[in-house]
């Protein structure tokens, strides 16, 4: 049974580091949540380490720039692990071939194809048409408001050609302000359901947690999993990810699940428990909003 808490401060002294989700937790895709920022600043001031762990397809530098635009101050976190960096590493190792068909918004996602200096011998990646491609790199839909099913004809061809789809953002949906948008995870899910092979590198899959631990080590912190707390609003990304890694979690019920859990300031107890059972998740703690 999850423990409902009113603030991060109630439990934060039990953990040396936080793996914190961004969208729906620290910001809403437009601007920061002031209470969340203040909670993280206080945690850091008391000696804790904050790793922002996000399913953004952007490289770390791109997310840092975006956080500034959203008014998330740099003293609210120590470092960032993105699914984009994890997926880029796989792409430049040849996970889906050298000639790739790109899905996403190029103006937003161009950084995904920037050279990766961490690898000794990255392969050269060439963006080509679907007919010429060896595999698919998916950072998101071409139109985030369109039903993912519009991609079915292209996916049918790709599946028949044996292409793998590299998913740089396993999120199914996000809320940008009051508007819900489809993410790359919805396309990868469709491709898998059609019989294609999708490769995932963000939450809840292990590679991004391995990257988050390396980010901690880069800062000189060797923190055991028992001293880490995962925080986020995604039941099937943040919470399942924490469960899979054996790490305690704090579920933000006022994010993606606000309606189902009847969360205003705090979640409705019975609705929350029904939701947890239905989604087969087991968060250690639950809070309405990060504060």
C-alpha cells in the first residue's frame, strides 16, 4: 500500500539522491512548477543530489537549454540523464543501421544527430527516405495531435522489410499545458503491435537508469540503489521503471493520472488505490504535486 505524503521533505532525509522526472513533475511543457523547484532546491541545500531523468529525445545540452526557457533554475538540479543520449549512443553504434528514416520534428530534434564524442568509433549516420532506409529513428510523431494509426501504412512496409525502430522517447503521451500530445512511445507501441521490433532506451527500460547512475558517478557520488528515490507522474515509465530497478518511488498523482486519482491538492484515497491496482504499479509513496 502506497504512503500518501504532503511534501518531499517528509521523506527526503531517507535518500541521498533523487531520479526526478521533468514533464508533469517539474514543469508542464511550458513553464516550471514553483513548488517543485523549491522542493528540489531545499533538498540540494541539505546535501542531496538531484539527477533529472527524462524521456526527452534531446541531448543533455538541449534539455539544459529548454529548462532555462521554462524557468527551471540551475540550482534545482545537479545533472541530467536523457533517453535521447541513451538512444543516440545505440544509434551511433549501428543499432538500426547506417541509413535511417527519421520520424519527429527536425527543428526540435536535429540535436539527436549531432556527433557523439563519447564513442571511440561512431558510425556515420545518413538520413534517407523510408524506401532507402535500413531502420527507423523515432524521436516523435510528425504531428503530435494526429492518431498514431496514420503511420500504419509506412510501418507495414518497414515491418515487411525487417526494419528495427529505435524509440528515443518511450512516453505514450504528455500534457503540454492543458493539451495532451502523442509521443514516440505511442508509435513504437503501434509498430510492436504490428509485429515490428522496437528498441527502447528511456524509462522504464534499464539503459537510462544505467546512464543516470553514471551521471552520479561523474559527480563523485557512488550511491547504492537503496539510497535513491525515483520521482515522477508516469505509471508505466517512472513507477514501473523504479520497480524494475528495485528503487523506491514517489508517484505524482496530479500529473497524467490527475483525473483518475481525483487529485486536486491531494489524491482521493479510494480512487488512488483503485488506479494503482488497475495499472499494476506499487509506488512507495504518493503525493498530489511535487512540493
